[in-house]
């Protein structure tokens, strides 16, 4: 069966706003807000870890509690908190994968919550970072090598046109987007890693290979499914920051991002069901997990 974009969108949106979907959205929002608040607190405020240093003493002057962190320290703190915050959000994503792939809409079975949740969370956490790092490495290599090659062969007049004229900068932007195509295709090819781990109990390596196989022949349609909600989210976020002060805009954007993330999970779950059907698995059965939920792999 060919993956149908409209069907996946319609079914995913409907699943996201069932009782189970709204419950998952609510829990995810609470955790996301807690994580966002922690990131904001850690990256913007100095927390004293000892007695303040008196001016003139050896060692200098310590930052005043409540003052702004230096940019470099703020970045490190944000990375650390975001990294550990995934341990809170990924279990919810695992349960969401299992729920949205199944036919359950009014009740989340206990097995979806407790079945090897620790093992699955660990593998999903590692898998998400492997996918992200792979995307960033491929994107960085393609963009870096591409622009290095371009400016290596360009004569000075061409370089001046590309950097100094609006048309030249537009051409550079288009060139950069073209260079991102390999990394985007890689990301789309690995888009079902989370579902394979959560539903099929696979480890990271097996999930990577299975996602590559399942997405074969469907990558452009999957790219459309991933990009459409992101475009809508970007438009809404831009509008929020354009008309609201930074703090309330950030708060509302955090809520909006959480809702969109769960909606995307629901849409991708229904796309996953279609690709599993295409791969030969009876994915419409209800039940617990793996063989019962999707049929034998």
C-alpha cells in the first residue's frame, strides 16, 4: 500500500485529539514546561554555590546571585539541561508511539506504559542523539565542503557579487539549501527509529536499519508530512514574538511547540502503520505490543 499523505495527516490529527491524545499532550506539556523553566532559570541566572567573594580579596569578585550568566557558560548550561531533560520527555514519547500506532483511543493499556519502559527509554535516548548527530555531521560536511569549493573556484568579482548583492546572497541561500538535501534525506530515512524501538522492542542498531528499510520508496511523502506541521509552527511562533513581549511569547511558544510535537508523533505513527502494511505486517490489530499490535516482523 502506498503511503498516503492526506490519510496520515487526517488520521494523525484525529488521534492527537482523542482522549488518549489529549492526555498525552497534557502530560507532555507539563514536563516540557518544567524543562523549559529549568533551562530558563539555569541559563539566565547565577546560582551561588558558596559564600560570595569580597572585592579586593584573592580570587576576584564572584557573580552576583540573580545576575546574567556569561554567554559561553549559558550555552553549556543549556546543553546540559536539554540533554538531561530528554530523560523526562522520551518516556512520554515512547508511550505516545505505542498508543498512536495502536487502535486504542479512550484508554492507554498498562502494557504501553510499563512494558520495558526503562530499556526502551535508554535506546530511544541514544537513538535520538545518534540521529541528530548524524544529521548535523552530514549537514556540516556538505555545507562546509560545498561553500569551500564554491569560493575556491570563484574569481574575486564573483565573490563580491555573491556576498555584496541581494541577488547573490539569495543564490547563496538556495545553494545552501541544496547542500542540505543529503542530510534531510538521511533524517527522513531514520524517522521511524523511535517507533521501531518503542513498538518492536528493537535496539538502536536494528531500529536504524529497519527505519531505513521502511522509508524506502516513501521518503518524499514522509518529508512532506514532517515539513507541513513545522511550517505552521514557524508561522505561529514568528507571529507570537512579533506581537507579544518576549517572556509571554516564549511561554506560549513552549506550549505550542509541545502540542505540535505530539501532533507530529501522531501523524508519523499513522504513516508508520501504512508503511508497516506495505511491508507486510497486519498493523490494524489492537493489543499489547509488537506481534500483537503490529504483527510479526
